[in-house]
C-alpha cells in the first residue's frame, strides 16, 4: 500500500512506529521498498556517502534531482522524501520553486528542509503550493559552521525551549512530520508529545514516532567513524571487501572466468576465420 503524508499522521494516531531509511540510487531503493519500510529519504547526506564531500554543503539542486529520480524509479510503496540542499530555500520564492523541482522533476512525494521558526514562512508557502513538507530540527547538518561541528543540540534550558517552540511552529506552518536529530531523549519525548504530527528520530531516542538512519551506516559500509546512535544490523562492508578481494585474486590467477561464464561460436564458422 502506498505510503503518503496522510499515512504518517494516521500511524501516529494509532501509535504505530514509522520506519525510514535513506537511499540514493535505483537498486538500493528497490531493495528497501520491498522490505515494508514506510519512507525513503533521499538525503543531502549523499554529499558525504556518495560524492565524497566532507559535509552536505556542496550538494546542489541538480545533485538532489538526479538522485531522487533514480530512487523514485525503484519505489512503489514507500514515501520518497527529497532533501532541499543548502541555500535552496533562503527565501520563499526560491523555496517554492526548488521544492516544486524535487516533486516535478525528481518525482518525490514530499520535501524536507532544515530549521525551525526561521523557515516557517518557507514551509507555509511550500505547503500552500500543495507540496508536503517534513521539518528538521536539532542537529541540522547544513548549519555545522554555526554549531561548530556535528554536536548534540538542546542540552540546556534555553536551547531545549527553542526546539520545542520550533517544533510547534513547524506544525502550525503545515509540516506533516519533523526529523529530530541528535537531541536528548527526554527532550525528544517532550516534543513528540507536544505536537500532533509525527517525529522521526535520528539520535533522539526511542520515544519518537519513527526512526531514520543512513543505510550505509546501519549495514556498515564505512570502516571509519560510526555515530553513537547507529546500530549495525549487518557488516555488508566486510562482505563486499571479501568479494572484491576474491575477484581480484581470481582474475590475476586466471581462475575467472571459467567455461560456464563464456559464450561459444559454431566451430565451422570459427574455422573460416583462420
């Protein structure tokens, strides 16, 4: 059954948890969609996990549209949410135009943008244009230069109150869900209970209405840093490296390809070539 923004609202009302994973390409999206995951986020995290940037700031609208199109081609049931990249929604006009591109050109079913009260006008305008919006507060990676790095947010009274107010403001502006990233678990619970739209946690504890992870993190495709909030469900990175090493060894030793991997030609036809 196709998941939509309305599905998220109904799931919160029924007390059902929402599952979300990132994807950035057709084949991965097709696999995820076959596993009853409610939503696929085409995150601007692709800048780091696909394009090799140190952060998300260099990601462009063209990058997001390109990857979102690839994902939507592989999806039948999950709600595809496209991230709006850095500097694509600095004003209302740009916000509506670029959100529309992710829907019209990318095929997304909703868009996500970072920030609280400061982007409320953009959220309201995008929703008025009939485009579903997901908010994102807490650690917002596009603001790392302001935060001074990837740090937990909302750890003091003033910051916590601001996040609660931001969540309420985004709900009022028309967002149908809000991602809560890297905030204390108890604060995430307060926010979740204070609004009627779902919260999707990433490093925000189990009380959120749903969870999202970068898929490369949860299957350990990276051998370096792993965030505290990531649970490793499989070590696919190790399996991939073992396969790559075995292939390299067999190619160089002449073991691969074998007879069963080869095609044949009629012997009489072949004889005429000599």
